[in-house]
């Protein structure tokens, strides 16, 4: 049975795009990527005329486009192996609100739509537009040789680059990110990282506020795991303004002991620089850490494992000092 993109007929089966309300206005702006059967010569507007790489779909798309990405080698996918798209995907500022949706079955943190860089010294995603959404994929720093490259690099300076506004990353797995970080966002405003896994990433999320304030950086329901020797800091945030607030790290699990990357300079679970000075600057809540004690040496303004200024509240978190789990609530 053929398929019809949602705007062309609500009685079509299946109704592609019906779950994304913006697609009711997206006639001609829904695209399909198929690394096995697609071609750069196609128009990308149906599964049968899919393009072969996400970057090709972006070049054809307008703002608010939905881009569905099929698992690579779909018909020969017989084992748990790495079937990568190799691509470098740039979203220019004029293409706001594009959604990238991995169309694999999901269901575990091993996602079946996988993307790594095609150029060793480049980010996988370079995002300059606001409102971009990325879902249901495994994105990796594998093959990156430049240590300062990120997997997702979202640029925001309030004028020519606005990827810092409304970026959403959900249900993704990040692996083997270098010092540039799995996700790096400049000056985030109302950005969300939700239900993601960070595996062996030197940095999981890395946010800076060098040219403007920060309002709303949420990291929720995530798991940080891997070998200590591969990790410098799971979550790093640096404020450069006296008006940084709304940082939230909630319901996350840190499934490592102390990060110990040999070339790292932070070596902590979480570090929030003391330039984050606004009262009520943020909260770390309901998180789990493999911390041996809850004294001020571990957590606080001089914390050896969780370093946060007095403006970041640490409440309702869990640690295990022995066989019996305990909780601590620290206001640094």
C-alpha cells in the first residue's frame, strides 16, 4: 500500500506526520531520508523518492520542515552493528523549527538510526536556527579527530545566530563525544535535553553564556554512563552574565564513579561556574550519584564532585555511602 503524507489526505493510511501538528500546514515540506534506497537526485517528498542523507533534505526544506530518517541498511540489518549515516548537517538561521526524527523502532538506548561525521574535523550538526528538534537517534563523535568538535553544536549570539532559542533534543543516545561535548549550546534560552543517554562522552552537555544571559536550560530524565577515564564532566555550565537563571538538572542518573579523563581539567559529575550569579539561578533535583558522602567537600561552592555556586540549589538527590542508600538536600 502506498503512503500519503498527512496534508494530502486525512483518510490516507498511514497518515504520515499526523503526530506533529505543524505538519497540518506543511504540505510539500515533509522529507524522507533512506540511506539504502535514497538518492541525491530525488525530491525527498515521499518514502519512495527519499534522499540519501539528512543534509540533502535540509537543503530542500523550508522552516518548520519535518525530516524522517530511516535506519541505514534497512533491508540487511541483521545484527546489532553500527550502520551509520556519515554526514555533516548544517541548519542555517533561515530554516527555523526543522525537526529531525529517527524512524527506527527505538525502545532502548541503542537507537537504530545512527549518524557520525563525514569530515573528521567537523561537528555532526551545526545549528544556527531557533526551534530545531532532534529525536530518536544515536549521534556519535566516532571518527572525529579534532578534540574541540562537538556532536551537536548550537550557535547563539542573539543576532546572526539563534540556535540557542528553543532547541529540543529528545530520546537520543550520544556516544564517544570529545572535549567539544556531545551537546554544546551557546547562551541557551528555553532549551531542553530530555530522556537521552550519554555514553563515554568527555562532556555530555556543555553550555556557555558568554555574550548574553541564559534563561531556561533543562536537562531531564537523562543517564550519564561510561568509563571514568573517558569522561571529564557530565554537565558543565558557564555563565558570563549576571542574569543567568533557569538551569534545571532533574531526575538524572550518573552511572559512573569520579570522572578522570587524563587531559581533563574539571573531573566532576557537574560543574557550574561561579559566574552564574543570579539569585535563583537553578536547581539540581532528584538525581542519583555514586558519591561516598554528603559533606560539603563533595557538593557545594568548592565541591570536588558537584561544584555549584550558592545560586544553584541542590535538593532531594540520592547517593550511596554504603549498602543503604541515603539522600541529601544541600543548599550550597
